[in-house]
C-alpha cells in the first residue's frame, strides 16, 4: 500500500487486529529491563498516583526507558512524535509553540491537551513543555483523558517524566555531541551520596545550533538557537518511612525564528523565507519542587509542593514579508504555586485499593503584547480600508496618518485560581478489577486589560494639520468554571495479559484571547476617528469582535470510551492494543478573524467526534529487538458553523490521521579488549495525512523519516554516529495565515551527528 494511502485504513481493521490478538494465549516471560548500560542499579520507585505497572492499568500507555531514549536521540518531547501511537508534537518554529495533538485533538495556543509532570511536579504553562532532556530515567505517556487524577488540561493524556536518582546511582556522566548545521551540545552531571540516606546531584547542559534555514532578506540563518539548563536534586530519608525529594531546575533559551515561507494559494508554489524584521524567542524558567512521602501502617501520605517562574519574550515580524507591515513583541512573567496532597491505603495486597487527594494552585500572569504598525501596514491595512469607504462619499478627499509607525500597546494581568478534590477506588474480584473515580474541579480567572494607542491623523477635506487621536480600551473580565470528572473502568486478567474497558471525562480550561486586542483597538480607533469627523461610513470600523466579550472562550469537555488489551504472546512478543471513541463539546479551535487582521483567537466549535485505534508490538529474542507502533484517528466536526461556513463532517485540522513508528536494534556482545559491544539500530517514523484548515482544502500527505545509528561501547565509554531524515524527505510541519496570506514551515532536512558519552 502506498504511504500516502495509509490514512484510508478502515477503523474496523484495527479492531479486527485487536480481536485476533486476544485469541492467542501464552505464559508471561520475564520482564526485560530497559535501562542504561553501565548503570547497574535500576531505580524502582512507585508512581505517585499509579501503584502498578502501567501495563496492568486500564489505560493506553507508552513507556520509554533511559537506554531507548538515548539510543534513539530523544532530546525533547517533540522526539516522541509517532513513537507513541496517535501522539504528535510538531516543530512550529520555537520552543514557545509547544502544541501537542493526541487522538485528533490539540491546541495551537493557550491550553494544552496533555499535562506534563517532571518528578511528580506538574508544569503549569505549556510554554515550558519544550525543554532539553538530559539524564531522563523514564517517560510514561498515558493517552486518553486523565482528568480524574490529574485535572485540567489532560483531556488528551498525561506525560510523567522521571529523572535519574542520586540514591540509586552514584558517579559522573559526561557527553559531547556535534552535528549538522554547526550544532553542538555538552552535558555533565555528578551523582553522589552521604551514606545510605542522603543523595545529591548536579546536572547541567548546553546546546547551540547555527540553524538549517536561511532568511533571503539578510542572508542569515533564522532558526539558530542556544539552550542551557541546570538541575540540582537532593534526596533525604530522614527516618524510616519518610522521604524528602527536592529538585531545583533552571532553564534558558535564546533562539531565532521563524522558518516561514509564503505560499501561493493559486499556483501552489512556495517562496523563499524572506522577511525584514527580527524574530526570536527568549525564555527563562525556574521550577522548585518538593516531594514529601510518608509510608504508614495503614495510610501512605504524599505531598507535592512547587513554585514555578516563567519569563519569556517573543519577537515577531507578523507579516513575514520584506515589506514593513507590523511587528509584535509579547512579554510574559508568570508565577505559579501548586500543592497536591495524596492519601492512599498502605496495604498493597488488599482487595480494595483507594486513593484520595486535594489539589490547589494559583497563577499570576503579567503580559505585555504591543503591536507596532509600520508604513506599509498603515497604508494597506488601515488607510486603504478607511479611504475606500470615504471615497464612496467624498471621492476627492482622504485620511492620512503622520509618521512611519505607531504603537498599539496592550497590557494584561491574568490571575487564575483552582481547587480540586478527587478520589479513585479499585476493587479486585477474582480475575476482575473494577475502578471508579471522581474529581470535583473548580476554577476562577480574571483579566485586567489596558489597550491604548495615539495616532496623528488628518482628513484633508476639513483639516489643515494633523490631530492627535487617543484611543483606549480598558476594563476587567472574569470567568469561573466547575467541572465534575468521573471515571469508570473494568479490567479482566488472563494468563497472557489483561483486557480492559474505560469511560472517562476530561476538560480543557477556558480563558481569554489576548492576541485579538490589537484588532479590537483598530476597530475602536476607526470608530473614534469617524466620530471625531462627524461621519459614519458603513463597513469602516464595523466588526463583531469590537468588545471584550469576544475575548472569552469556554472550557472544552469530552467523553472517552475505550477498549483495550495488554498482552504477552509467547516468550518474545508483547502487544498493546486499544480502540477509542471521543465525543467532544465546545471544542476549542484557533481562528483568524476575517479581513486584514493582526491577531488570532480561540473560539469554541459546537461538537467533534474522534474514533480510532492504536497498536504497539515489541519482539525481543536474544540480542535483537523489534518495535512497531501505529495509531489511526478519524476526527471530524459534527457541529461547527463559524457564521460564514458550516464545517460539519470535515476533518479536524493540524492533527495527523496516522502515526507510524517501526524500529530495529541489534547488539553484538563482543567482550574483547577493544570493544564490549556494538549496537546498530534504525527507525522509520511516519505521520499524515494532516489537514491544515477547517475547509480541508490544504493538507500534508503521509510522509516518513528514516533514522539510523551505530554505537560502540567499552566500559563506561560510548561513541555513537547517527543520521536523521536520511532520505531528505520534504514535508511541512505548520500552516497559518497572516494578513490574508498563507505561510508554511518546512521540516528539517537530513542531518548527521556524532556523540561521545562517558559514565565514571
């Protein structure tokens, strides 16, 4: 079958595969650990909210161990795309735009569909999701709504990331890497202990890239980047039954952007990257988390307390052309406090396993997003529209604006407060395990806004000199939400594995559109100008988004129905399969208001439905390991009319219909004087089709990326050579419109690198 036809695989075929796998019965082989060579101790820690192995839970999940992460070059969440079925995080041009899509749903701006926890600390802003991985011990990705235990913005799932523990391994770890586009990275860490009850570690990383794409306007690379991070971890076991784990992490990013090419809708031709104003993204983020656990005779207590700080600045040439239209500088400073307290029964052999918790958080965001209109933007986006209306009444007269630019300033203060109570019980009845859970989640948010501008204008029919017009739009908006998130599941255990069925509810929080305020102020500016002149012209200053009401959007809610299995087939096979149906209401979609606009906004569609299936298989025999992961999703609008068009039945944009990952690894254990082992591996990842708009008139066909590596090991030393996108596939990762023009972002070309790692 042709690769670009994979999206046509029927849903029932995947279900048939699941049923066929269920008919095979075999005994369970011993678990083969996925850990790092030369680290002989394997850390075993209980998850804060999941007692058993994830493959014994009624959930579709993907587990990635330390060695697999290293050998496959997983250095950020983006690199997990397609490895986990129906999980996709493309590169949109910077570490700020960390959009994740799972099972057909996602979000380009604002609230994410996947929650991310690092060492049990939840990251509360998706702008911090895209960070460099180093010394990551394990990643667990749970797909489907996880709102009962994790709350808001987990309607697509939860990713739990664990880092290496100084209590389980001591020593030094060093690595250096050089690759295409004059890219290099260095990482160093030391893990030590003072006795058996206190461990400490310090890890640091730095990476640089000159970039792959050239801006024709100045001949410079536009996607260069510098990234650095430091993590300090202290673990203390003060007395029997108690543990304290404190982690402080600091990250810094300074990068250029964006590799956006103008696209001709009529001819389908791409123009070179060519824009005149600077673009870039800078971020400083700090996370301090303290996890305290107490194991009692009857009850175990866990407490997770965190403080998070994010300070970032995005600079954009918003028209992405050589002309001087308008630019945006968005600066954010956010402080976040979270507190999660979890109680669970201590007896792991009891038929009744229960967990209860309370979660509190507060976020305080200060944001500034001034838009600067330049001469071409003043002429084409403002005066052309105004004078077209004036010329219908006064053909010989026009409005003019003095100066080469003017500023529309927009400042916001957005606090968000939330509280939740949750409970989950599991009851074992022979081969059956029944689960019921519920969460009560409430949230309050407000927005203080102040958008203002001063321009000097003149109407040559009645004025002989320029006059200053001051326009201001300020006020306060509030919203509150209350959600009930239930969960029901049943699991049936067999000799060869488990079958399960789950019904869960998830939600994404509502909020406010801040990027639309420059458009609102433009409308008010034209109204003030016409009022100052004492005239009214139809079409000038008219818009449906001329008030703060348009800045609100409601929460998105969904029900997820899932059937699945976790199976062991013989000594060598491990198979996971799932089929799902998702019903979504008030789906949050990113829209661009009609006309020559400067911003985009979140809106609520009526309803959407997603159905699909997932299949993961792993085969291990001797030194050979084969993996295959496939996800199929058909996600469509069932009710969506934006006032101009009905999109009922159309495919949801930006999320792929298929994800595919096939990999092979072979290890030669030599044991000779020069080498201990040679490891070779290859992986093929495929994604598509991806529709780029609600009309479904533009799409990215299914494409595949081939990567391979060779690794040489001797003692604590490892040398690897790798290549990615070896066929130099040409594909798009992002599409958007600005000033009624279409733009695409290309994926990275073929790249090669070499990496040296040392464990002492």
